[in-house]
C-alpha cells in the first residue's frame, strides 16, 4: 500500500541493474560437452526416436527390409520386418546405427519359385540379399 501511495505503478515491470556474477559456458553430459546457447534463448535440436533413427540410417531402411527374416547376432533372435527388428534393438539398448548394422544380418528371403522363404546361404555368392528380396517382394 505504501508503494501505491507513493505513486509507484504496481504493473510496471521491474528489472535488475547488475548482471549475475556467474554464467554457464557449457554443459557436460557423460563424456560429451555441449556449449550453451548464444544468449537468445535455448538452442533447438531435432530429436529422432531410436527406432526411427535405426530405420533411417541402417539396412533396416532398405525398401525390401520388411520382406526378409533378420537374425540378431548377439541374441540369435530371428524376426521378420524392419520395424520389429528396430524396436527389439532399441529395447535392448542398441541405438547407434553402425552397431545395429554390425549385429543384424538377413537370414531368409522370399522364395521366388514357391510360397515361403529360402535361406541366404542358398543364394549365389555375388547376390545381395536385400536386392534379391526387393526383386521378389511383389511375387
């Protein structure tokens, strides 16, 4: 009440005259150091979910990836479909694309001559299994 009586407008913003005595130069998370923003607010970065990243940056993004059976080398699990494999890997902590490409392999591809699949070991040596699967996906 004394301020109102003195003629001070309670709706007028009040600022600080002196800057803070400290400032943040960077933030360290784990082993990585991130610089702070340029002072205009926060820096925005695009966030890609682990499953989407694996689908975009590995062989799981191949057009025929949903038509083959994949084998995960470390656990010897076999799954069909790129999204299932990417989800399985993300659930087990594999989120780096290069690691995923190291531990997954094509196990079976569609058989062009009859219903079902054939083992990759039955393909000629110079055949790329994903390209072969792509050529048979519409059969």
